[in-house]
C-alpha cells in the first residue's frame, strides 16, 4: 500500500509553493505532512537542512546564467528540471535549466527551439542531502523522501528566485513561465514572471500563453 495519497500530497506541495510561507516554513510543512503518513527517524535529519545557504548559492547560479548566457526574448518558458546525475561516481539529485517558446496548448512546447544546452547544473547541496538521506541506507525513506521533498524544495526555491530576481529573469521577454518538475515525471507550473512581478498560475500544469 502506498505511503501517501499522492493526489493530496501534490496538492499540498502546490498550495505551499503558492503561499506566503517562507521556503523553510513550507518545506517543514511538507516534511510534517509526509511524516504523518510515513513515520521514520530520518525526517529529523531532513528538518535540519541548511536551506538559506543553499538558496544563496542557487541565486548565484541563476544570476550567472542570466548574465553570461541569457535566453533570447522568444524563450518565454523556463523548465527547471529535476534529475539524478552521477558526479564523481556518486548519484545525486540536482536541477538543470532549459527553455523554449511557451505554448500552453502544445504539450511538446519544450522540444521546439530549445535554449539552454550547456548551461551548468545548480549544484544544490539541499537536493544532494535529500537524495543521500533518502537512499543512504537500506531501510531509508527512498522515494518517499526524494519525490515530495525534491519537488517541493525545487519549486519553493524557484519561487523565491523569481520573486528576488524578477527583472533579470524577464529581461526583454513578454513573460517567462516557470515550470519545475522531474524530467521523467510530475511537474508544477508555478506561474510567470511579468513586468509587475511573479504571478502564480491557477492551474498545476499550464498557464495561458
């Protein structure tokens, strides 16, 4: 029997991402939600993740990309993809960034006129810690930790970056729709950066073009 009702879990992640909770507060809420359904001693270590330090590093990562290899104005959709690279023989979790002209009516929009080949991955220490704690021992939490916490943290981090970096993310584009999710699975449309700031989407998966 699954540990979670995944529909409720995903809805809770979306709710906190589109709330006024800080990244740390929102992540703690998701941990508490998960622990209630899947008790395990490793949740206490996951509560101790150094979120603020990692968020500063993530902002430097994104600022560097936007300064050195900014997407053209036509790239109106940005995909922050979660994946599991192997770094120096060690599997981890990380985020990469690609983009394309966004089209809410086309499920294959990301595969057309793609931008972002060769952009560096984020090197998130929090995502790495989530992965190592999830899979570091035989009786670990595994995907019961990686799925909710990696998705929630990545989406919360992108939300915060968008709120802090709005103009530099938008540049000359009409908007930049922000989507965060697993390259091989579920994703969340946070909303779009517009001239007046970040506007949350009403739908989990799409935002009007």
